[in-house]
C-alpha cells in the first residue's frame, strides 16, 4: 500500500491484470480481494481480463484442489503454478490468457472502426 500513489499509472490503459499470490499465506488470500477490487472492478475490465496465479514455492506441494477464494474471485480463471513441476503448463495457460486479451482488443478495435464507418 505504500506505493498506492503509483497505482493510477499502472492502471492507465491496462487491458488485463495478472495477480500472482502465495496460496499458503492466509494474508495473501485477503490481499488479492483488494487487488481485484482496485485493479479490475474499479477499472473498465471484465473478469475474463483477469488471471489469478496461485504460485507454489519449490518444495511445497500445496493443496491445489481445496483452495477457497472469496465470492468475487471464485469466478476468475485460476491457475496453479509450480515452476519445478509444470513450467510448460504454466506457459501454455499464460499464452491462452494473452490470446484472450488480444481477442478482446481486436473485437473492441473492430467495433470502434465500424462505429466510425457507420
């Protein structure tokens, strides 16, 4: 929160938000609600433009099945990352996320061009 004055600069013209957190820390589960509220809900972003990454530290198995998120967060795309075990899976999920952001941008641009033409 000490860098909160910089947040508007980070949010300006953003098209997506990736929130990375440690699911083993209860404080992170609370903090991601605040990040979601500030960076997604208060911006003109859709939930599909947000990706949650539950990052598990090397050597910690973590419970990937029973992670409970607050109600506004449980509808977001969530991936579990452990770069020792599945770096390729994380990369593929990230690529899918970026493709979806690009599609949203292209559709928005197409609508804008059509409105200019009409």
